[in-house]
C-alpha cells in the first residue's frame, strides 16, 4: 500500500510518501490511522490531529470508514478551501 502525505503532514513526518503492509485486520482508513500512529513519534504527532485530516483512496476523497485494500494508494492532507 502506498501512503502519500501532503502539506504540514509531510513536513512533520519528513517524508512525502511511504510503502506499508498493514496487518490483515486493518480494513478501513480509521484502522489504518490508528496503526500508522503506532509506527513512530512523528506519525503519532501527525495523527493526533486526525479529525482535521482528510483522506483519499486512489484519488477519490473518502471518509474514514471507507474500506481499503492492499494495493490502494492512500493520501492524507489537511482541509482545503477555495478562494
């Protein structure tokens, strides 16, 4: 699974993307966030603000209950505004 980070998430983690293999019991975005939070102090710091983080699966904006698959591309980013 490919995880992509944007904006301040990328800055805190000091990476823009990573490849991960979550355990088979990780079935949705919310579970993935909890699992990623345990990876490192930086991940924990990023996902402490998970209520304000938006996500996408394969370029489609989704909610945190959305199901994930091992070959998905998951993106995490802050809320955006138009103007």
